[in-house]
């Protein structure tokens, strides 16, 4: 009579290896920020969306999308590039999903902002390099939501460390800068000295 093998069969070995790999993967997923979301992909997508917003601004101004007979940029919020339009018809220069990612909309489209690819977006309030404000009344309507020559946007991670670490911003010159701000959004375009000392240009 054969003596039973004291070693493990090949199938048992494979099973143990698979189990060990699964446990290792679960351990990595438990590490905050590791593979929870495609963070690197999000950080590539945010600058691309800022460029989309800049293109929408160029269209808004060149084609007088709000019908106010003034060549101006929309600076009231991000979502206005979707909702604002002449004759009460939404301009829809950006997607609704992008508009819903506006963290400070003037007229909320959703109860709570919905991140776009892990990021939220806001307009900048002023330009600290010149002292100008971005929100002005360009057409005498009393609404300070436009500017004839300037605009600024900021993109920041909805969940710092999990959906992204970098904060991005850009203005009408279409130059994008980045920095790890701890997940905090900017409210103003930095002064020249601050920009050079603390922010990195995105290629």
C-alpha cells in the first residue's frame, strides 16, 4: 500500500499562491490613497478640463453666447458656461457633468457638487498680480458675473490623497500651473513672486 505524500499537491500550492496574492492586494488597497481611484489619471484629466473651460470661454466671448451685446467672458461661476445663454436658452458650452462639478455655483444644478473624474472646479475671484477682480458688471445689468478680458479657474481634488493630490489653475493666457496645496482650492491668481516661487507650470 502506498504511503500518502506528506507534501502539498500542485493544485494546493497554486491555491495558496493565489490566496497569498489576494491577501497582499487587499492589504495594499487598505493603504489610504493606494489604487482606490485612478489618481494619476485624474491628475491628467483636470488640466485637460481646464483647457476645455478656456475653450468654452473663448466661444462665449467671441459669439456673445449670453446675447448681452458685449464681448465678455463669463466669470460668475463654472456652471454658467452650461446654463447661461441668450433668450433663456442654455449655452451648453460645457457638459452638464462638468457643470455639476462646480463647487460654488450661483444656481446649483444638483444638491451637492458631483466631482468630475475626482476633481471639483471653481472660478477665481481676483488677480493678485494686477489687483483686478474677475467679477465685474460689463453690461450695466447690475450682475457682476463677467469680465471683458480676464477669467480664471481652479481644479482641486474632491478627496485629497484619494482622488488626487495636485491643485491646478489657469487664466485667459491658457497657461496651467500646479501645486500640492493639501487639497485647498485657490480663490485668486497669485502675485508674480508667489507664482514663480511656489507653482510649477504644466507642460
